[in-house]
């Protein structure tokens, strides 16, 4: 038997930021405050929708993943492409948290979400 145990990971979430402001700010230094070259996790929700999320994802570089892939679509991001095609972007918010274990944290966030809502977020296919 092999046992793998992880210690507690505490997330310090950013404030919710509007999708449109991130779209406008792009990669300008300091404009969006998304950590550059830092691993972490992120979430997208409809403004004031409560606890439901459209996607929960992980990133080896938060700024590049959120701005270039999710928001701008300049890098592959299946959830980002579907969100941009199907949602009112004026009503979306994004937040992020740095972590050195993004894959494990993303999986835990997916499992907690699934337990609460009996499904994964709308644009998440698998965990």
C-alpha cells in the first residue's frame, strides 16, 4: 500500500475583478495585479451569482493563463473559448490565488464544488 498525504494549503484569494477590466488592462505592468510567473488557481463567476462558478482552473503562470488564454484567447483554453462564445462578458468576474501546488488545489476545489452542487462548474469537463 502506498499512502500520499498533503498538508493543509491556505489560499489567499484576490478580490473579484471584472472580466472586461482584465480584457482592457491586458498585460500592462501592474494594471491587472495578476501575479506574473507565479503558479496558482483561478475562478470565474457571473457577477453576484453567489457560490456557483463557470470555471475553476490551474496555472503555472497566473497572468499568462488568465489574460492570454482565458480572457484574450491567444493561447489554447477550452473553457475560455466556450465562455467567450456563450456568456455575457460584461457580467463576469475573475479571482485568483497563488499556490505552489496548483494541480492539487484545483482538484480539491473541483471536488468541493461537486459535493456542494452535485456537478462540476459549467465549463469544466473533467477534474
